[in-house]
C-alpha cells in the first residue's frame, strides 16, 4: 500500500540547542489510522507542526499526500484537514455559518459549499443545531463541529490532536464511531494524538510511541501488546506437587512463579500454550481447581517503553501547535 505520509530523518532543533525531534523516520499508509503517542514534551506536537507546515524542518524531509512539506507547503495545506485540541469555532456564529466560513477559507467552490455543509451536519448529527449559535453548544457538539470544519474541503489526510480531550465517555465513544466511519467508509487517512490509550488501541491500525524526540517503537497495538506485555496465566492445582520445571519447558512460557499451589506465568498468547499446559498437568494426575488469565493493555506497553505515565508533565510541555491554520491556507 502506498504511503501518504513519509518522514525521513526528520529533526527539529529550537535555539539555542534544544532538539525537540531527533532524526525520526516513519511512514503512514493511505487509508490508515495512525496513532502518535508519547508523554508531554516527547516531540508529538513538534512533529505534527512540521507535517502541517506550521514549523520549519531543521534537517531531514517529510512529504504529505505526495507533496514535499518544505518545498510545497501550499499544496500540503490544501491536502490536509486539522482538528486541533483547542476549539476554534466562532461562538457568535451559528454552526452552519462556521462551516461556510471554514469552506471559504479552504477555497471550496461556492457552488459546493451548501451541499458539503449539509452532508457534514448530517454526518455529525448537528442538523437540528445548525441554526443555533455555537455558544449554546455542549462540549461534544463543539467537538463534532470542529471535526466537520476540518473535513469541509474533503482533505486526503486528517490530523487530529486529542480529539476527545475532556469529553465524557458517552461522547467520546460517539466521536470514536465517527472517526471509524470516516476511515472505513470514506478511506480517510487519520493521523491522531491522544492521551486515552484505550482510544488508540481501539481505533489505530498502527501506533508509534515517541519519547525525548525519538520514536521508541512502532507497530500494531496487538503486536506491541504481545511483544511488551504478554498474557499472565494463573493456575491453581489441588495437590502439593511442584510444576515449575514442567511449566518452564512449555514453549513461550516465561517468568514462572509459585506460591503454594498457585502458579503464575507470562506468555505471549494464552490460547497457544494452554492446551500443552493442561495436557501436562492432567498427565501428572493433578486436578486444576482454578484457572484465569489477564490480557495486557496498551498502558502496559507505554510504561514499559517510556517508564512514565502518559499524563506526566515534564515542566516544559510543547507549545500548542494550533496556530491559525486557516490563515495559513488563506495566504496560500
């Protein structure tokens, strides 16, 4: 599959010598939902600012939708949509008026604005609120309007910075559904950051974890959980017999511990090793009294890779990447 975003040895140094992004390379496939994760100050925002033409590139290169970010920024801006963390809709305008304004800033042909606005209001369940001023909107409605504004010009790539920050779980789930529909039904490529790791786990085809300006790992959530987490299987047997040596011989089993007749072990996937374990215990004439296992979460991978909480603030968090993107497009 062709890559729609490519970064090669991408580096950003702020004066005097602060390296915010340190020689990173990655590619995002067309039609993919790509998650870019990391603690505060890790380099996420700076990377996105470079990809969206809001920050210059110190060294290396990047292309979006086939256009070189440094050499053809206007073409890049025409090809992307941006849903910033901060809400930028005008509170004094109606929802529909905000969409029309966004369409004009994106140079959408006048003959198409009404149709596109109507379709997006319908997609994001904002038809009944279209003629209300945005100041009367709930947080979830504002976020949905922001997504509609980022899509009004039919971009090839949608950049989303913390799209569900501060929303309740019901609204967050609805926003996840919209993102999923945009990706599966329209083939939209989505590049997103989020502090909700379960969100990245459920939405993203692949994720990259960046820390101190360096991409530490990149893969699908499932493979990362298998590699860095692994299941924890717990088995209790009825009789006093040491199974430690046997369990250590089972393929993929590691970190076997025993507490009385309760055994805990780590393994990539429980279903692959469980038949061998059960057969071995049965052959030894023992009865299993209890069996359970836990699956790893993306949080476990994140902590394993960075050693820090997702929300830890390093005291020098990156500046917001949400400058006035629309003004940049207007100038183009």
